[in-house]
C-alpha cells in the first residue's frame, strides 16, 4: 500500500462522504473531520515506517 497518497486524501474506511475544499472551509464539522483524518494518516505513515 502506498501511504504517500493517503496524505492527500483520507482513507475511505472511515470517511463515507467525499471531502471537497468547499465543504471543508464552509462547515466547522468538515474542518474538524479533515484535521482528524490528516492526523490519522500521519500516524499511519509514522507507524508503517
């Protein structure tokens, strides 16, 4: 599995709705989810290395 791509887009296992830049900036919930998904991606990359 290539995790360099997972930093650009969150894994699909816990994100059902595709995240767009418009939804991220307009809704605070989207911003929180984006932050959480990015942290998960970074943690996954750190653990896999």
